[in-house]
C-alpha cells in the first residue's frame, strides 16, 4: 500500500503548517496538540501523551503476537531566526524548523495514514513524536517515563535528512553514525574596576582571549578516527556593555565532541585542566558545568541490515557517504535496549545546511521516507 496524490498534497500542507509554528525544546505543547489532532483522524489503537514532556506515541496493533517496532521523529525546532522568503516561513520571531523536524514528523504522519488503512499482520508499530531532541534531554526523558515501559520496542528506527547527499540517496552504515557531544559552560571570576583604573581590578580578558584558541587547539583527527576530538567556541561574554567599567566576570561556551562516549571523558579532563591552569596563572577563580549532553549514536548491525534490505527492495541507492556525522543525535539512547538504526536521507548536494537560517525541508522526501518506513514495517511484521 502506498500514498495517493491526495495524501501527498495533504501531507505537504501539514508539513508547511508545522513549519509556520515552531516550538523549541521543552515548549512543544501546541505542536504536540497538532500531532494528536492528526493522529485522531487515523484511529490508532492507543495514543500516549505527555511522554517525557510533550511527547506523543501512537500504537497500531497487529492481529497476532510479534515484536514491537518503533519509528521515532522529533517535535522541536531551533532558536534561530529564519531568513527565507518562502510562503510558509516561521511566524515566530527567533524560532524556526531549520533542521527538518517538521519533515520528519510528516513522514511519520504519512506512515500513520498507511497503518490506519492496513494494520500490520503481527506485533505492533509505535510512532513516537519525541520532544527536546535539540538539547539532548528528550530521548532520556521519554525512556525514563513509566509510560514508556508499556511500549518499549524490540526494534527502533529513525531518519534524518542530510544536505550534501544527492536528493533521495540514503547514507547508511553500522557502527557509530553521530558523535558524542556536550556543552561546557565556563565562568571566570575576577574583580571589576573603573575603566580609568584597570590596574585596581582583575579582568578576565587575558584568560578569555587565551582560552578560546587553546580550547580550539584540543581538536584532532577526523570523525571516522578513533581519537577524533573537536572543541568549538559557541559563545563568549565579558562584563557589562558599558565603557566605564573594566570587567570582572566572563562566560564562555565551548562544545566538545568525540566519536564515541568512551573518549569524551579524556577530552573533558583536558579542557578542565587547561581552564584550571590558565585561570590560576592569572589569579582568577573559574568554574565549569556541562549541558546538552549527547551520547554517541550507534547503528546496530541487525537493524542496519533491515534498513539496507528495505532500500534494496525499493531500488533506493545507499552507501556510507557522509558518515559518521560530526553532529550529535539523542536517538542512540533507544539502542541501549532495542535493536536500532538511523538512516540519513539526502536533501540535495547544494541544499542549505542544517541549522542555516534559510534551510527548509524538501517536500519531495516525504513520500520516500514513508515508503522506506512502510517497507521496514512489512518486512518485520507482515
């Protein structure tokens, strides 16, 4: 069974409505309500709401016993101002679906349409609309929610669009496919003074200016290398926006990445030691904490093979280009208890990059994404 032309038109309209009303991580209440309204039209056997926050899960049961197969997408958008002039651009200043989660949700909505017309022969399908992927807390919160125990999957699948790959081509490999990462928040404490008497204070400026290149220099290797490390400065702030005050405090954000979780602690230790030594040299106090913690995402061998067979049956080209991604994903947490894998659906070689202010999900991918997930469903559950 496949989608009709009418289905595609309606799903495209649904995707564009989602695009116009983005909500960032933890604030996806209205998006979840739109998802629930959509699902109600397709009569799932069970709908679970407020899962790990604003998460929604729809369950479609087969006639006979069998495994539980979960397909996951993301509810959240980004705190980025959209600059495109498309007719369905964001109506919320400073927020935008600039990673394609609106398209991912629409693909799962398309799968719901097919399942409503033709339930699996056995087992059950769980369609998960997960909150808070962008800040790394959503998957963990969903799994920790007691309601998740009732739908814990045997298999878990997901997709992400990938600009840079040819439109419709799939990136797929077993093993690590998304890096581990975490945000390191650094605070430096000195002593403010009058700008005419900077010698009477202790400015964090020398530490800040030294730390930024020194932390960046911790980077080494390529994503496919075992010792890969990347440190990226993402934010710096020093003192008050005034001309009469020499600063006494500063904040620095740096994102740390490694290929696998096991390498992250060593990178954190190196960054922490660098901070402590530099602050001590200049007589400043320093503190740091970690936020937006992502574990690395690893495709299991069996689940990857299931995706590959589905792609081959559909005649969809696939290879390992672009993998592993340096970007992080919290989908990997589902693989700790289920056979899981994620595929990467090409958005076009010259398409705007993820998180660019002019990015928009290619509507041509909706049908292809649905076909892939529907084939996986039939291969596993009949």
